[in-house]
């Protein structure tokens, strides 16, 4: 078993609230400097920078995971992760139909830049990505899973867009296998409050919007990576999540 240090909640310059310096290559470079092995790109309601992100991660020897931070109609944030890039992009296409018809104002909310593997601008998302979609939580979960995705609630210890803050609970019937915390300080309180949250079901992720926010190599998953290949590690990573 090998330790793989992770950060599974990172935003690129496609998210209007993220710094324009959060390009795929800058994210991959900073993650490599910090000693990470597996990283996920999870822009708000879009996967459009994931292809460039995959290119950038390969150049740094990192295992990339395509993802999205989905905002439900209740304004709960979910981290959606996909075993294959194609699954993420087909999911992205479907989410477009559920976005609010609100035009982005870059002067107010920030840019929403779509880049290629060289960090060159190839487009810009015109609709505001930080608005809630029209998908209720149960419908969102069904849609993610229909696209072979894995989903868990984001930053459950935060007042803003956390499932506990919005629902007052984490309903067990939704079948979440793990729970993301933004930092470790609140973990004991939440483990005491929700007895089904154990150490094995916790992910500590940064929700990085700036390069310096990306996690240091402190949180890891143990993965059997023999005989090594990046595709094997990615597959075993998702098997690990399913068993949490």
C-alpha cells in the first residue's frame, strides 16, 4: 500500500470567485511543489477546464480527477468526482441545462475563463456559475450517479452552503460514504454530533480559490498501486471511496 496525498476540492479560473492565476498548469505546479499526488478540479457547476487540467497534471506526474462543485436548488454544495474525463464532460453538458439564466458580470463576480493545456484562453463561460442550479438534492445525487460519478457533501463544517447549515442534519438515506471538512478543527464536534461520521469517512480538502490555499501533503489515502499505472491508481482511488 502506498500513501497518496490528496486535495480533492480545487477551483480554477473558471470559477468566478477564484483567482485568475488558478490556471491548470499553475494548479498542477503548485500541487507538485507541495508534495500532493492526487488532485481534483472542482469548479462551480462546470467541468470545462478539466481537459486542460488533465494535460497539466500529466506533465507534473500527478493523478488528475475530473470533478465539479455542484450547487443544488437548496444551495447545498456537493463535490462530484468522476472516474473518467468523458463521464465528467457528459455530466457537464447535462448540467448546462440546469444553470440559472443569469449572465456573469466579470466586474462584480470575476472572470470565468476556459483554458487549453498551455493555459491559453479558448473561451469564457457567459452564464454565472456560482448560482444554484434547479436540481434538488435528491435529483442531483441521482444525476451524478447516472454519469458514473461519486458524490459527497462539501465543507460540511461551514455555514455557507454546507449541508448541515442548510438542512440542520445529514440525512442518512442519501447514502453518502464520506464527508468533506474544510480543515480539521471542527472534526471532533461533528463526529460527536453525527455518530456515523468516523475517521475513515472524513476527507480534508482545501476548497482552494488561490494557489496558496492548496493543501500541503498532510492528508493521504492508502492505495494498492501495483503494478503501477495512473489509470490503475485512479480506479483504485474510486474503489477506496466506495468502501469508505
